[in-house]
C-alpha cells in the first residue's frame, strides 16, 4: 500500500483516505472495499496505531482511522458518514439499499458490526485484555475505545451478534438471496467480511499478515468458535472475492 503523510494529504484536492498503516483494521479495509467497488480514486494517507498522529488530530479533531476527506468538505471520521459520502460520490454500485425497510436493516446490521458495543468493538476489548495479560498493555487505546463493560457482557454480545448474522443469512437464503440484506450486495456484507478478520483471519493470499498477527487475531475461545458458523465464513469468503481488491494491502 502506498501511503503519503497526512501533512502532504491535507494540501491535495479530491478524496483522501486516512488508513491505519501495517494492520488490516476492519473499519479501514471495509472503507477501501467501498471506494474500490465504486471505482472512486483516492490517495491513502497513513495513520499510526496508538500514536498521537498530531497532523491528523489538527486536521480532523480526532486521531483514529479511517477518515475520508473530499476536497474542502468536513472530514468524515465515522463508518456511516464515510459510507454516505461514497454513495453520494458514486451511487453505483449501490451499497445502501433503496428500499427504506432494507435500508434500516442494513444500517442496523452495520451498527451491530461497527459501533461501540458491537462485534468489532467487543472483539477489540478482548484483544486489549490479551495484550494486558501478555504484559504489553496498550493504555492509550484502552482509554480511547473501552466501553466499560465487563468480560461476560463482551463475550455474550459477540456470540449474540454472530448468531444473529447466521440466522439472517439462513432466512435470506430461504428467500432466495445470497446477501445479508435485500437481493444484492450491501455495505452490511462488506462490513461482516471485514470484521471476520478479527475472528478467523483469511489465508495469506487474501490477507498477507505476519504469522504473529494472524495468531493474535484468530479467536480460540470455544464459545465464540462455536458461534462462528461455517456459513458465516463461506459468506465472507465470497464477499472477499466479489468486493475487495485482493490481496488486501495495508
Ligand atoms: N470512528 C471510527 C472507528 C474507528 C476505529 O475504531 N479505528 C481504530 C481501528 S482499530 C483505530 O484507528 N485504531 C488505531 C488508533 O486509534 O490509533 C468509525 O466509526 O468508523
């Protein structure tokens, strides 16, 4: 992945995406897939995980990634703002369903995947606990992202969301759809595929990460593995080949 610095990106016109360098962060990988599918060109600027990222802080009033900045519009720092921007810049292929009920379902599913107390957020809480247990706590990141919930809640939410996604895939299949919402690909499929990286990292030809990072991301908690239905993995494998530029780069 070719990155420029945030300092250099600020001066450029067009679309700038700030992405975390060196980690297949699911929020960022999903954003890349959205702009890739829509064929919207962008320049990638690097955010360094857990660092002050001072230029990014000055530019966007926060220092997380991903961020999308289009021309001199306000920086979009949340998954939903970034998705809406992509949909506006290039309405096709449509990733937000047209039908209002499907649209509400799609945003609801993405909320459960992307937001605080959702799938990715709770998985990250477990990764923080593992880093602390290994003697390498990331205080800055815990401070930034901790939801304050205890372990039992965190695990149960992950299990509930995985089961809900499986049930959703099954009911969609029964209705003749191969996607989580409606009859076509939507952002919900993309976000599930991206967050699956934090549970079952895809093979190196799809996501070339180090062995250490792969082992760290792979969940080995029996109760979570039990909820990670093979259908969920088959679905994300299909979405990777349909919607992502492969191999992923970061
Ligand atoms: N605010 C974001 C979520 C962003 C987020 O959680 N980013 C994490 C990805 S792990 C990040 O930037 N972590 C690195 C850091 O904070 O330095 C959204 O709603 O899309």
